[in-house]
C-alpha cells in the first residue's frame, strides 16, 4: 500500500487550490524570482503569504505549508526555453528552499496558457514515481503558471504556489529501517490533453 502521508493525491490538490482551511497564516516571508535562457530578466523580489495546514492522522509531524506568491505586475517575462529559479526566504531572511525548474515552451502557441509543476519526492533509490506500491513522501512542490501574449512572448502568470513539507526525522528512520537507500527525486508534470489552452 502506498504511504501517502506526504500530501500525495487529493490532499495536495486541495491545498494548492485553496479548498482546505489553514490553521495559521504567517507574513514576512519573501521570494526572489529569476529566469535565464536566451535573455536574463531582472530579478523580482516579492512578499509571500504562508499558510500552515494540519494533518490530523500525523499530528506529531511538522505541518506542511503553502507559500503563495502573487506576482507584483501580474506577470513576469521569461525566455521561451530556460530555467526559472524561485528562492524562498523566511521572516529572518534565511533561505528556506531554492526551487530550480527547467522548462521548454518553444511549442507554445500565441495567446495561450499552461502550467508546470515540479514535485520533489523522498523515495527508494531507483524506484519509479509511478509505482503505486512504492513508499514515497512529498517534500517540496512548486506550481508555475505560464501564458503567452499575442506576439508569442512567454510570461510567468498571476501567481506561484509552493508546498514545503519537512519530515527529517521520518526521513532518517526510513533510511535506517530499509535495505534500499532513499533519495530525493524531482518530477516535472505538465498538462497532456490538451497541453495548452486558450487565454480567451
């Protein structure tokens, strides 16, 4: 049976889409957004709202939180093919997590939109993320929205959402109590059918 305590499946979707009530909101977090590729836009520094959530059947574990980053201009231009880097800072200005996401939107039609989601799982080394019988836990997730203009320019659009979930004690126990070593593995997910939808 798959262990889903790491916000896999419906719980993950509920947090991302604001369908769960948080028990605490913390201000003072910040994010620095950067991109690189055929050109490097200016870095963007924006405030972040962080909402904490409780998992009733795992109350002794650290609570996951959602970092909600509203783009100050509503969009941030990025290269058609490149890398987006989002660095999350806590209220003490210490780095919490640096997300580095590679993407290729050279096939994106003008005046359309899509999204890209990078999930980082803690799972047995060499296992497949598609194996339903594989033990796996979500550690980090970032959800990026992209849109293209009528001229074909690509932008990060509207907001960025990230889930941060610490379970270091369980990570250590899983590594010790299993013959197979565990590792962090990042998986990119994009819409398939259709990959792009119209902005109108």
